C-alpha cells in the first residue's frame, strides 16, 4: 500500500488543478451530508470506516485488535490440520467430487435374472447363475413382431443371402483390406442398392486419419470375424420394441457387439428402404449405409 500512496502523491503533485478539484468535491460531500439524514448513507460510511480500521498496517489498529487476530490465528492452527507442521495436505473439493458416488456406495446387486412375457433374455439363465454366459436357444421367427436376422433370410432363386454374406465377410478377415474392399463386400449382398450407396464418409475418415493411428485394416478384420459369429451368438428371436408396449431385452456384451458389427456391414435385410410406406418406416434405421455415405 505504501508504494500506491507514494505513486498517488506524485500524481497529485504533477497534475495541475487536481488538488483544487478534490477540495471542491470534498466540500460538496460534506454539504450533502449536512442536508441529508439518510440512514443508508450513514450506515454505508460507518461500514467503510470499520473496513478501513480493520486493514493490516492501519494507524487505527489497537493492541486489542492485534491480540484478537493472534488468538484467531492460533485457533485456526489448532483446527486446521493443513497449517500444522508435518500434517498431511488435504486437497480442496472445489467441484463437489466428494459427493460423487464411489464404488461401495453405488455398487448394488442386480435382481435375480428371469424371463417373462415382458422380458426377453438372450442368454441361458441357468448357466448364467452358474457363472457362464451361453446364448439361449430358441426358434427363430420371421414375422413383423421380431427382428429379421440376416441368417434367417428365406432362400430364393439366387440362393442363400446369408451364404453370400458369409463369403463377403470372410474376404474381409484379411489384414490388408481397404475401404474399397468393404464397399465391394457390402454391395455384393445388397445389390439392389449398389448403384446409389456411396462410401465417401468412410473414405474421408480413413484418409484423414494419421498414419500412426490408422489401424483400419486390423479393426475391419476383427469386426468381420465378429459379425460372422451371428448364428452362434444369437439363437433366439429378438422382439421389436414398439411404441406403447413395455418390454425389456437382456443380452451379453458379445451379442450386442456382434449385432453392431452386422449393422456396420449392412447385413440386416428389409432395413434399407427409406420411403414412408416401407415395412420399417416407423423404426429407426439399423444398417450403417447412411453413415458410410453422409459427409
């Protein structure tokens, strides 16, 4: 504060007319106070005087004040372990992290797994209770109430669609595949859409990826192997989740990842049409054809 006062004195001495202006301002303030008995003004000035007296180094500091400050600092040292020599420092919880639920508090046991009319379980419950995750076996359904899985597509004059899908995906299990190989494989079993499906977004993504981080061929190879496991991992019909119908589906992480891999390779039949009157117009798209082409 001493430096500030000296600097202020220098400004006063070298600024012509400023002392006279300050005197006039002080005279106006005193005149205002003499004519105004506002309690708010008096309270404000009283608060300012108390704040000025409590400043360290002020000429109004008394012995009692210094003793009070000393006693307060002593009590803080007794109650605050951070100020004790050798005490362990405790970081401040500025973001409320101490209120976040940690594992013992948020960990809870799930209810006993069971299937009913409103809950479809795609894993074997008895084996799950014994510590194993095995797909539950059932009879697949090809109807409007269940997901039409790629391996269940009815054969036609062109043969089995899933057989063509398997052949194309097996070609992607090599580690040297490119975006062009992925495009060719997907269009091989989606021939009716091959003319208007583009893979610009996927090509741009791979092209802009840094070379040191570009593991696209390896990832595609593993995804293709995972997608080929669909008949093994999904052996029970999956109900379609419809509006105004309460239903839950439980499946393993491997089953979920397998379904997503098949969605990436656009293997789900009857899910590519986009016109308003198509079979699945009221459902979100599942195949990634739009993601591959949209920039």
